[in-house]
C-alpha cells in the first residue's frame, strides 16, 4: 500500500521503537481520554509530500 510506505519512514524518523507508536502522545486514538493529552498544533506547509501522498496526489 503506497500510503503505508510513505508513513512508516516518517514515523521511524521520530520513534525509537515500534512500540512507541502505541503511545497516546503519538497516536491519540490510543488514548482513553483525549482531555488528558497535551495541546496540539497541526501545521501544513505549502509543499508537503506526506500530505499529498496521503491524499492520493503524491509522488
């Protein structure tokens, strides 16, 4: 799957182990309560290859 092939290298750059991906701070869907998570900001650049790939418009 193309999307998985794009996302895995990005996660690997930030996570020490695969188990780190289960942390609610990395994957908010793993949290039992969202109100206990830190605030988050999502910024998208003018050219973001990951965003384009996830939308199906990428390289």
